[in-house]
C-alpha cells in the first residue's frame, strides 16, 4: 500500500505545479488525470492488497481528483474517468458522491 501512497503524493506534487500552468491544453489535462485511472487499475488488480486497503486508496485518489476538478473542463474529464472506472466495476455511486462532495464546484450542484 505504501507504494501507492507514494504515487499519490507524487501526483499531488506534480499537479500543484501542472495546474498553475496556464498554457496547458485540454489534452494535457486529460493525460494528467489519466494517471489516476492507471494507478487505480493497478492497485485494484493488486492481489497483495486487502479490500480495505483498496477502498482506502480509492477514497484518497478520488479526493485528489476532486481537488483538481475546479472548472467545467475538469469536471468533464473527471466524469469520463469515473465512468470508465464504473464500467470496469471498480467504483460505484458512493465514489461519485464522494467526488462531487469534494469538488470546488459542488456549491453549484
């Protein structure tokens, strides 16, 4: 689990820098958010983790995704990512609710 927590921290640090870059394109934003999906898929299929570990990691990664989803473009990209995870049966409505409760745009929803 520590490996995935380190990856979470690395992504958070990268995103602190990336999302200050006003020249980033939509495609750049998609690539950055896809990092979370790839890591979630990895730990979801990691047999060395308990279901509790996976749930805790999902919680942390969804919170990070929500933190960096502050505009309509971010929400669109994040929703596509979440839909993909739902289609793979990795997340359910509980994680959508968690995501929307933690976005900076939740006050308009």
